[in-house]
């Protein structure tokens, strides 16, 4: 229990005890002036009735305030839940978009990678063919030079010796 509520209950208990102890005086009739007429009635009972009425009005006001605060809190809670659901769905759609984007990019990269691989393999084949052609030409040129040298050597060895 809050300190304020406890203090209020203690004050109400003290007023009730005071009224109980002085009940005879509370019921003693007194002449009261109401502004345009005078009446005979117990002043203590009138004051006690006004205290009960004011206390009841304050209790009704407190209940009204708490009720309105609870309704406002529920409304905020519903709005917060709605916003949370919107944020979750937006996040889910962003994840879906990201997944779709990544899939298309992965497909594109795979295609580009395949094309690049084919180009590299084609270039390697072309370079291998060029290398074989160059090696064959070099072999033919070397064979021609060797044949020419053999012919010269044969000419030199078949000539009669010069004295």
C-alpha cells in the first residue's frame, strides 16, 4: 500500500473515531443560518455528511482518473502493438527483398563467372595452339638450318684437298 493511501486511511479512521467519541455532540441540534432562512439541525451531523459527500466525490474522481488512464494505456498499447506488427512486416519484406536481390546477384555473378571461365579457357586453348604453331615453325626452321649446314659440310668434305 502506498504511503499516501495509508495516510488517508489513518486520517479517515481518526475522523471516524472522533465522531464516535463525540456522537452526542454531533447530534445536538443547533440553529443554522442558510442565508435566507434559519433551520434547526445538528451541525456535527451536517459537517460529517458534507465530509462523507466530499470524500465520495473525491473517490469517484480518483476512480474516473484511473479508469481514463487505464483506457489511455490500453489505447497506447494497441497502437504500439500495431506499430510493432507494421515494423515486423516491413522488416520481413526487407528481408524478402534482400533475399531476392542476393539470389539475382548470385545468379548474375555465377553467369559472369562462367563466361569469364569460358573466355579464359578459350584464350588458353588459343595460346596453346599458337605455342604449338610457334614450336613447329621453330622446329622446321631449325631443321632447315641443320639441313643447310649438313649440305655445306658435305660440300666441304667432298672437295679435293687444296695443296
